[in-house]
């Protein structure tokens, strides 16, 4: 986990906002359970960034926070996800407004749950994963497949060549 306060980052922030919400970028006016859900969906997909302080229309509203608020957000993400994810945080500024960018990479051991539920990122929204998607993600992260384990109820004669 790293927290960076970057100067002269207004251009970076504006270019991110111009790209708009999608597979790897989400806007949130404030930090809450939806932000943690999105970070878990990003971790189960290709990774991504949430801009806290930007509304759904891409308008910079900014956030106010004390010196420990970002650390509290990071701790909330860590304690609400399993396996625990720890986002990186960047403090971005545009004019007199501050935006916090929380970022996670694609997590190597999938799937990551948020309060016992598993989400994936599809286009610009989070979708609840079904049981087969959860199992497939777990098998992929362990470099296994369904045909890895023998099925004691079936033999070679049950395989159709068609």
C-alpha cells in the first residue's frame, strides 16, 4: 500500500475523466461500500482505479479528509475483502478540489470476495458472479482445470468422441 500526493497532476486527472467510466475506471462522489465492491470487482478482473470525489457525470466535486481518512479507507477495503486487497492511493488535485484515486491490480489468487459475495467488472458496472464463474476463477488462479481431477463415477467409456 502506498499513498502518494502528486503535484501538477491536473492533466492526468482530466485525461482519466475524459476516458470515462469503463472496465478499469469508476467515479464515486464519496467512499462507501460501493467503492469496496468495485475494488473487489477490479481485483477479479483486470484491475482498475476509483476516483473518489468525481460524480457519475465526470464532474470533479472533490473530497475533504483528514490525515488518517485515506488510511481508514484502505483498512476498510482490507478488512472487507477476502483474500484481503490493499489498494494504492494517490491524492490528485484540480484547481481547488482534491480527488483520491484508489487503485488495485488484478489479484493473482481469485476470486476476491466482498463481504462473502464475488463481483466481476463488465464494461462500466459490477456484476455478481455465479457459482460456476467463482469455481472457474479459482481453478484458473490455481492453474488447474475441471479435467485435472478424476471423476470416480465415470470412466473412459463414458467419453463421447462426438
